[in-house]
C-alpha cells in the first residue's frame, strides 16, 4: 500500500526553473519530490540527487507510472 501521509510531486523539465520549482515544492510540509523528468538524463539525475527518494527519468510516461 502506498504511503498516503504525503503528496508526491513529479516535475517535468529540470533546467534552472524546474530545479527551483522542485526546491520550492519540497519546502511545503507534506510534499515530497518523487520524480524528476527531463530529456537530458544528467539534468533529471541532478534534481533527483537533491531530493531523497526522488528518481530521475527521461521518459515522461515512465515518470507518471512511478509510484
């Protein structure tokens, strides 16, 4: 069963603005960044490394299927 004590958020586009958006969302109580998606794998992984439990993706469909 999924942990429903938090709201999982996924971001698409992990450049400067996307990374800042993820950081802002992560500061909200009860929100966790669980997926970061960018066509550039290095950007997606860079955002994922900053947020514990976050996975980087280059495929948006795969990111949306992520629990």
